C-alpha cells in the first residue's frame, strides 16, 4: 500500500537547522509531487512547500522562502525538508504528503520538531 | 493567518446532519478545486473529499462536499461518535501561489 514514513522527533536550538526525511513506498516515487505541511500544537495546518521528485522543481510558501529547502534522493525514494535559522515558533509537527496528481493523500505520520534553548 | 474561513466549532447529536462552511475568494475557491481533510485526535490528517465533491475509496457516503462561487461546504449526515475530529478545507491560491488551508472546525458529537 502507499505509505510515507518520516524520520523521528528532533530537538534543536534557535538558529540551528533541521532536516526531516520522508520515505515513500508502494508507488512510483517520481510520478507524484511531495508537499510539506506543518502544525503547531493546538493550531491549524500550514502549507510549507512542494517538490516534484522527477524534475526537482520546487515551490515554497512566501513565509518560508529563503529558509526552507526541499530535496530528494530518487534512488531511495526519499524526500527531505530542511529548515534553517530555526526560531521557537517553528516548533511544530511537520508532515509530508503526496500531492499532484493525488490530492494530499496519504500523509506521513508526522515529525515533531522542537526548537528550544 | 488562513485565507479560508471556517467556523471554529460545530456539533450535533448522533444521527443528525452537520454542515461546515469554508469561505474563500476568487483566487482560491473561486478558481480552484477544494479538498477536505479529517484529523482525528493525535493523528495525521486524512483526505476526506477531493475536487469539491469526490470521495476517496473507503470514505463513507455520509460525507459529502459541495462548492458554489467562492465558498464550499462539507456535510456529515448520520453523525457518529467516530466523526469527532477537526476538519479542514484547502485549495490552491493563484494570487499567493500557495496551497491554503481553512482555519479548521472542531466537530463534537453530543
């Protein structure tokens, strides 16, 4: 079955960077975009960006431009999200989800990133 | 801040019908498809409705979606206790060049 499995929780200090992975299985990795969405505790969903694994093309929410980088390793069907210059308000659960031509289906289990001094 | 507005809460007794609205604008709902997601407590979101009114396989037909102009709605008929969750609408926004999510609605089964 189609599955996205993310890396484990991270604790980082302000100003540091974090890289979260998303391992895809059960489908041809290069035929669907991967999107990233985050959710702070008790808050709503916030879109971070998308990546096309075939072309490597990316698009980012304006809020994260310059701080986020989406990459992939097609050989191991894994997508990555790196967020730099972390702040306390970046503390959230980060999800990957399969995008076009799908419609954000399915989602990974989420990765908690905690930013604390 | 979200550009798609939902009521913060909705509730109903078991068996009743609940409707959740999602209000947007010409650059998002007015020009693009709407998806709906269900998020059960402590879990990742799950696709519930795609392209305005289509249900993925496995989603009960108690859930239905509609869109008119710059607004969309999710209806849950025959409400069940397992439907207690947060519900989010989402669409692409042409002006922001971004996906945008609704503010979320918490559904409570009385």
